[in-house]
């Protein structure tokens, strides 16, 4: 169960920043070009996030969704993205405060302060739109065979993401 929750959290994190990309017209992969979406976020693992968005898009394509399913998945992603954007805007001050605490902790090399900042940030996001709900909504739109393929694809993405995170952590640790 822990693996499933971790998988859902990790993939949903990618979806939070990637939903606009998944919704963009074919060939338009710049989230900044999606109506209602601001400039693309810059993140230390931005390349990895883009790869995850590409993998998720490829997974959805591999399911051979019907036009009706595709429209419903697209609408589900759009609705989720809009709810995340609204939640982020409504909680902007608290999110910025938690991030500032993490940054200050890093600068001071204060692990406890970093941990407290991450705990605050996690608590904020736990009250927001839940990623597991998004995955369940998408899953409900699929046939039993597509669900098996979807679950297997998510599991593969999780394994690859876990390896990437371990590599990133190892590299980050070696740099400091």
C-alpha cells in the first residue's frame, strides 16, 4: 500500500506541473502556451519531470483510448489542474512560507528546520486536491484491460522514478 501511495504522490507531482502539457495540442509541448497557464516552472529536476510527463503521455497513448475516453481523460486532467492552480493560489502565502523555511534551513545547514519546512509543505498539500483521486478518476474511465495496462505502466514509471531519485540523491550528496 505504501508503494501505491508513493507512486500516486510522485506521478501526481508530475501531473501538477504537467497537466497543461498533456492537454496541449500535439506538437505544442510548452506549458506556457496553454491558455490560462503561466510561464513554465523551473525546478532542479525539470528534465526528469519532463521525462515523466512524456512517459505518462505515452502511457495514455498506449491505452488506445476511444475518442470519448480521450475527451473524458483530457477533461479530468484539466479539472484537476484547475483545482490545483486554485488551491496553490489560495494557499500561496503558506506555501511560500514553508519554502522559505526550507531554504533558510538549507542555507543554515539546519536539518531540523528543513524537516519542519517539508512537514509544513506536506501538510498544506495534503489538504488540497488529492492525486490518488485523479488516478482513480482516470482509472474509472478505462476498460478492465486498459486498467491492467495503466497499472503496469504506472508501476514501471514508479520504478524508473525511484531509480532517478536515488541517482539524484546520490549525486546531490556527493556534491555537498
